């Protein structure tokens, strides 16, 4: 029986081939969670909640159950998005009912305003954002999708269609999207800090360089989940993960121990890492080599011994090829279980805006 505190949404969709649609949805969602088959239907389960699908008599019945409004929205909009994509031109009508109020806005969207920006190292600029609701960003993950409106135009934010699909502004109102970490939250001042790596004339770098008090941006999130409790941590990454590593280190309890390894261009890019935990920090310098071109970080991880007792956890954020090398090493050579590491591609050489957050 459904828990009364859970939120539910249901829909019945008339389709030419509901069983075929059920198969396509299962085929897609199996990459993101568990799919359990039952007679004439299936249950899709994962960290966001569950989706029960039943195909009969020309109708696909959908029942979504989630613990909160944000996750309900993520699941409804994702199911809707894929349903319409897989319907391939068939006229489909999707209308949700349920015990939650109609979701006419993205529940995890916030508009914030730039309060100021300053360089904290030669290649890292801190953008401080005024936020009415800083508490919203304290749990659920460290990173956000930053929505950057075209310079000189009033922002048009994404809205929600009646079927729960997100409607993105188009043409001159198209938003640039980049992923950044919330480096710190100041509840008393109602401020969030985002530390942006300045490289080339990229969208994110230009935004951070030109950010001025009063500029409005949108934030979607936070996402990525909370840090897994452990008694020993390896926190490693390049400068793009430095904000995440610094924030994780600050939030560790005094009982924890952590080895921290950060690759940066040179000594001028080092920052103080504060923590109540017992931490050992190693800086790796690229000495003129471009970011994403060395194996410094992967080699350093290879040289670190994992404790034989207790519960270790490894966090890594870096260029995609390095993330893959570290992930492979931890899994194959160290046999570190999947739930004991989070190794994420924070960027990919030669590609804009990669957001494979790894596993
Ligand atoms: C979960 C998560 C959290 C992140 N947190 C932060 C953060 O707090 N601060 C931060 O600065 N970044 C962070 N990143 C990384 C950031 O999202 C990417 O670096 C992103 O590509 C930056 O956008 P851009 O507009 O600068 O470059 P893009 O337009 O995305 O890329 C343009 C070109 O620059 C290259 N490029 C991208 N990033 C770098 C880089 N750092 N150095 C050299 N070349 C690069 C790309 O390969 C591409 O060729 C995070 C990423 C993830 C997934």
C-alpha cells in the first residue's frame, strides 16, 4: 500500500501500441534504475521513486510515486519527455492526476542575482549570488545547472507544459547551461558562492569575467546527492572539482580522515583547504601543460593506499579521460565497491558542457 506521505501522479494515455511503448520506456529507463517485469506491465524503480506501467486495451496506464515534489516533477517530466519522443509523431494526450498540487513551475528552479565577483586566484573567479532561499541548496547535492541568459536581454526562464514537459526558451532567448558547484552558502547574508575556472573564451568564463551586480541568472538543482558517510576519504580532482573538494572537506566531521589530491596549473592556483577532519593535502602542478593533458592525477591516485579497515569513500572530479582511468583503477585493481566511490567527468576535452556526473 502506498505511504500517505508519498506523492502520487497517474495518467492514462491512449496509444496505438501501448505494449510497444512500455517496452521502449523500459529499454530506456533500465540504464537509469531497476526495471521489474510483471504480467502486462513493469515497475521502474530508482532513487527518484517508482513508476508502474500497465499496457492494456489501447491504453498505457502510468502511476508515479515519489517522496517529494522535486522528485515527482523529475519523474513526471522525464516520463512525458520520453513518451512523446517514442510516440514518433503519433498524436498523444497526457494529463496527470494525483494527490500533489499541479506542478506549473519547476520546483527546483530559483532565480538569483549576482551580488559581486572577484578573482580568488589568477584562474578562478568567485561569483557571489543573492538568493532569497539559501536553505534550498543545503541538501540533495553540491552542484547546480546555471542558466545564463543572453547578455542585454531580460531572461526568459523555462516553464512547464500541461503534460509536465519543460518548455525551454528558444531563439534570441536561448539560455546557456553550465554545471557548477555551490562552493559555499551564507545563510545570514542570503548568499551563494560559485567558483568558476577561467579558461579560454568559453561561455562560463565570459559569464564569470563579465558578471556584474544586478545580473540575473537561473539555477536548477541542487543535484548529485549528498556525500556518503565514511571514516576515510580520498578527495581528488583538478581545479574544476576544487570547489566541491573544499566544500566536502569543510563539512567532514572531526572523526574523519581524508587524503586530498588536487591538480592545478601551478602554485598560484592553490587555495587553503579548511576542515575539522584530519586531512593531508597534496597539490599537483601541471607546470605549463594544458589542463586535461597529463596523467598526474591518475598516477597520484594509483600511489595512494586505501585503508584496510573501516569504510573508505573516494570522490573524484576531473576531465573525462582521467575520470575513466581512475574509475577503472578503483573498480578493477582496487575492487572498490560501486557504492564506495563517486568518480565524475566534470568536463571533456574538446566538448562543451559535458554533464556525465559519473558513478
Ligand atoms: C558536477 C559538476 C560540478 C562542476 N563544478 C565546477 C565548478 O565549481 N567550477 C568550475 O569551474 N567548473 C565546474 N565544473 C566543470 C564545468 O562545468 C566545465 O568545465 C564546463 O565545461 C565549463 O563550461 P565553459 O563554458 O567554461 O566551457 P565549455 O563551453 O563547456 O567548453 C569549451 C571548451 O573548453 C574546454 N574546457 C571545459 N572546461 C575546461 C577547463 N576547466 N579547463 C580547460 N578547458 C576546459 C572544453 O573541453 C571545450 O573544448 C563542474 C562540472 C560538473 C559535471
